[in-house]
């Protein structure tokens, strides 16, 4: 029997692949709400659900200003949460059935790993192999007051019963930006405290675009949160920044300062400084027969990469050769538009960009000149090395465009490419323009 610990994207993919190969597989997950991991229950799906509503409210406000629409943007946050949680439970049920139909035995319980010895609910459970795919949890910074009522993380924010008047988000990354967009469009006054620079992992043009789309959000960079003030509830955050020491009044604090691998139940296996399980390219840990995949390895917080790692762990157990690492991984952040990018790191080149075209989701943004943009980077041989786009369809387009980079396709191949029209995706226009500019990089 093979045991997979963790029912998120990495664990489910590994379990189902192993079962499809005829292996007896048991998947153990401690989350009573069902399979799906943090992606379903606290991450991707929650952001998608809330962002859909935020974008609609944003669009309604824009149309109201233009004068041809007169609708209220009021809504019930408690009802929204309730309906969203119903759908999340429905998805979890679908995943549970899909996993069991694939031949995987699913049990809900706790696991403990001491070297190669596995204990499920305290019972020593022999296994041919063990795959650890327990994900990660939010990092709680060492700030006095971090455990006051009214302080939340991405994993607990849904326990907030109603909308506050003010929210301070401590963090500078994707989660901070996405929740800032969501709650500001829900009518909350939002302030982001970035310890260094805002969205520093994104290409510069996408950061500029994010700032435009977060125009109602106060972003304070190079700010250190010294203390969360309050007694029975949060009243403010004491910070140090370029203006000195001051207090920002708030009702709620959202901690979005990174993630920590879930390895507290593990001993006798090599861990990294961040507590992540150390693995080689085959997803093998320091203990023979024990493998790891997904966020628990500290590698990434991206669902497609977690699935890829789960597949690789299963293939290693099955003695198969798994797919090679991609050169680049497409990524996106969801605000009013999708801000998506992928790049081949370590290669210098040039770039060219254009404003996003008018199309579905951008037509009414033309007067404000907020249609986004498209950018292509290329090397001296006209090989595409990076892509960035801000548009309503950027995250979908970027998945295929990332495949273009990973496949080594050159610009000349786009002579035969026909885009769908109308579209807010401007990258095909750029690629065709560049194809007609042979020698432009010489």
C-alpha cells in the first residue's frame, strides 16, 4: 500500500496517478471540510469567488459614473460568504467522488511521520511508500498583538462576520494585492503595509498597472509594523516608515506575509531552514521510500507546480521517467484585470509593448486609458524570452504563451497564427509586428 498525506492538488494528483497504475493507495487528509487543500478552501477558489463580485462592483461604479446606468453597489457580505461556502462544499464533494472513483481510498484523520515510520491517528501503518503533500500555512509575523480578535490570515479571513470600515493588510505580495482590490471594492478603506517594495516579484510594468487598479488603496512601502494596538478588538497598527513612528487606525488586520510549510508532524527527515521538506529532482526526501510534493517542499505556492510535483513523485515510485522542468512558469494576479507574466530567467534581451486593445472587458476602459498592456521580450535571435500582459483574458492566454517559451518556438512561427477577434489580448499583434521586423535586434 502507498499512503499519500494531504488532499490538495499535489496529493490528489499523485494518489490518482498511482491508483491508475494499479497501486493500492490510501489518501489521508485532516481537513474535515473535504479534499481540495488550501487552493479550494482558503486560496485560489476563494479569491476567484470574491474577485468575481469585486470586479462586478467595480464595473457598476464605472458605468454609474458614465451616466447610462444607475444601480446601487450595495450587497450583503454575510450572504455572499454563505453562498460561496456552499459552492466550495459542492466542489469538495465532487473532488472526493472523483478521487474515490479513481480507486483511491480516502480517510480523514491525522498523520505523524517519524523517519520512515508512519502513524495514522496514532496507529503504526506500514506502507510501501509515503508521499507527503501537506501544503503550507500563513506565516504569523512576530508582532505584538498578532493574536488579537480582528487579526486574520488568508486561512481565517472567512471567519470575519461582516465588512469592517477599515482594513490594514501587512504584506507586499500577490495575496495582499488581491485582497486589497477585493475589499476596497466592497467599500472598505484599505491600507497595505509593505516591508520593502510592493509586488517586487512582478515585472515593473505590471507593478505600475497594479497600482493603477488599486488607486483607492493606500500603499505604504518600506514600512515596519511594530505593534497591533487594541484590547478586546483591534484599534490600529503602530508603524515605522519614512514619516517616523505613527499609528494607523483600523478595525481589522489581514496578515499576508508569506507561507510556512506544514511539517510540524514530521521528525527524522531532513528539512530546510524554512521548515520545508528537502527533496531532489525525483521528489525523494532524505529517507528512502518517503517523497514530498507541493508547497510542503517550500518550492512554490502555485497549484500547477504542485500537480507537476505530485505527478513526478508518483512517476518516481512507479519507475517512470517524468516530464522535464519547464523553463518558465506562467503566473497571474487577479485585480480588475488579470496581470499575467512568464519569463526565461537569466537571458538578456529587448522588449516591445503596446496598450491593450479595446475588446471584451476593456471597451469601457478606453476613456480612462486603463485597457492594460501587452509586452514581449526577445533575444538577439528573435526567440521569445518573456511575456507580460494586463487584460481580462491574460491568465488564459499566458498559459499557452508560456508553452511557446518552453517549447523554444521562434517569432517566425507566428506567421501562421490567427487570433480570435474581438479580443483584449494584444500579444498576437506584437508577435506579428515583430515577425515583420526581421533583423530589428541586430
